[in-house]
């Protein structure tokens, strides 16, 4: 300000100790925040004659707005600044750093420095009201400022790689170091949260310091952004992220796919048509799914799993198994052929002789698929007619279903494996003893190994291709070949 200019003085109660933890970044942030609220653009920051000038082309501010704490003339409820003090504190920080600041806006010019009041240094405004309005906007000059200002990377104003954007929710940003922005302005790094992307969120409530967001809100808004993805490669990537369960993205507290058909199709394109979903690493359940021919895909986030199941209609493990069983079109078989009766009689005799199984009602059926050879319910055991001309297959099926019926255990569990191997060994031991042999045959023991996590599931079956309808003398021997 010119020396001979008449000015008015206003000494505030704003101590230089106010917001003592705020520094240069917070000062620049508050000025940029005001400019974005006013113009939607970054201010122009230039170094000139040893000073720094920060200017914009907005409507400018009034003396009242500048001098009185808590006064704001912003009418936009979506404004970044909500407390009416951002610009005042920014100017205070520059004064605390040892600079005199001049601000020109509307019809005034004001110089800001510090004076002592009650043994405390406080902010003083020395201003001149001009008869003619300042050209346009607001210009702030920080005198004798030689420090470099380089905070461009902390603002999302068109220079970043936007992957997905929603005008109401915000944007997903690809950058080397993931960050959280709120309404275009940096809030915090997201490295500790193991985020894979940066996010600019528009519906997050921040306290005055703008650096302590509510992480539940953050996870909710990130989930809302992810829900709107319409790029197949990004959706596939999110599926893989959700599987790992380690990143910020996998901890979302909201998900409802906008394009649910795309999310569903990408799921099956990624994992295959036999894929089914689960939400816990349940070894037994996963083994059961594989046993029935499905590929389990596990997501750690329960909410994400439920939305895929109920909203995108992707089958989970339990539903898939039930539907497979219900889709089996069985045709009841009332009358068996003579050879079928003989094979069944022999199989029952062997099982009765060498096990303590309780044998329930037996029913017989046929199906077109022939993919289910037997089943056990609470009251009966069903056997597919297709195996009743083969003693080995009939024994294998009968022992398996009797284990289910008598123990209540599910397929592909360690407990089931233990019981099945135990009783199948008894059956094999029985039929290989000459005195108990019903006929001469070549027995083939087929062992199928399925490694599931920390244990090996071993399935045994006996292949007896020769008919056992004629009794032979005890002098005959039995040859057993093992195929593993």
C-alpha cells in the first residue's frame, strides 16, 4: 500500500497461534479451495518481483467476508469450504511465516500483518476502500516469498488419468501413489490402506482440518463408484481384487451393480460357466463344490458376495448343488431285470457280511444324464439303474451312500473319507478271500486322488467287469491289479 494513502485499521482477535499445526500446504489448500468454489478452476500462481501472486477471475470477496471470522457468502451447499475461515487462516499462516500479505478484491485493497495485543500477536487488517471496483476476481500477494510452491499433484483438476467418473459421486484415478481426494483436493495418502487406485469423492464429510475422513464413508462411496463400472476389463480386475481381500477396494461397505448383466457375464467369462461363489474359505464346502463339478470362487467381503448372489443372480455353492440335485429328472424303476437283481443281491450280501451298516429302503431310478449314480436321504437310498449290471460299480455306490445314510456326513470331507476308506477296505478284503469268493474275476481297484488344501481326498472304486453269477471252487485264485 502506498505510504500517503489514508487507510482504516481493523485489529482482529485472531492469534498467530490459531491452527498452529497448519503450514504452507494448508494455506495454499484453503486459497485454492475458495477459488474452486467460486470459479471451478485453479487460481493462477506466479512468482513476480520476489513476491508470489495468487489470482482468480471470480466475483471477489467483500471486506465483511474478509475481516469477520465465521462469515461466508457461499450459497452452494456443495461448497468445499463450510466454516467461513479458510481464507483468513491461510493469510494468517503467511503472516506467521514472516510475510506481509496484500489482498485486492471488489472495491478494497487490504494489507495483512501482525500486531501485539495483550502480549499476543494477532492479525491486523489495514485497508483502503476504493471508489472504483477492482478489475475482477481476487489477487493475493505474498511479499518477499522465495519458497517454491509445487502442490499441483495434490489437486485433481484435469491433469490426472480418470478411469471412471460419476458427476455426483466422484472419480476413480490411476496414479502411481494412491491418494484420497475430496472434491478435487488432496486429503491423505492411501498406501496404508493398500488401495490400488486413487479416489476423488464428492460426498464425504470432513472436519475443519480436512485430513481425518470417516473411513466407513470412504468405503461406502468407493463402493458406489465401483458399482457404476461399465468397462469389462475394470470389472474383471475388481473381481480379482475382491478375491484377495487385502486392498481398500475389497473392504467396500456398499455395492449394487448398475449394469448387473455385465457384472454377471464378466464373472462367467473370467471364471468359467461352472463357477459358483462363496464368502468364506470353508475347505469342506469348497471340496463339496468341486466334487459336484463346480469351481468355487471365494470373496472375503460378505456384502459383495450377497449382492452378487441376490442382485446379479450369480449362484452360490449351496444353491448350485441344490439346483443340480433338483434338476435331475429321475424316472422311477419298479421292476429290475434278472441280472440287475442278481448283482444287487450279491452286493447286499457282501455289505451285510463285512459291515455293520443299517440298510434302509432301496429305490431305483434312471436319468438321461447318468451323472448321479446314487443318493442318500433321511429315509432311503437311491441307486441309478445304469450300474446294476456291474457288481464293482454297485458295491462302490452302495458303500458310499450307506456311509452318507448311517453317518450323515457330506461328500468330500475328511471325516467322510476316513469312513469310506475304512468300509471300502473291508469290502475289498472280503471279496479277495477265496472262501468268500462268489466267482472268478479280475478286480481292478481304481484310486482317484484329489488334493484339496492340506489333505488328499482319495476315492476308491472297484471295477469287476466279469459277471459273478456262477460259483467256482475254492481252488480258483483272484488276480488284483491296482491302477493309481
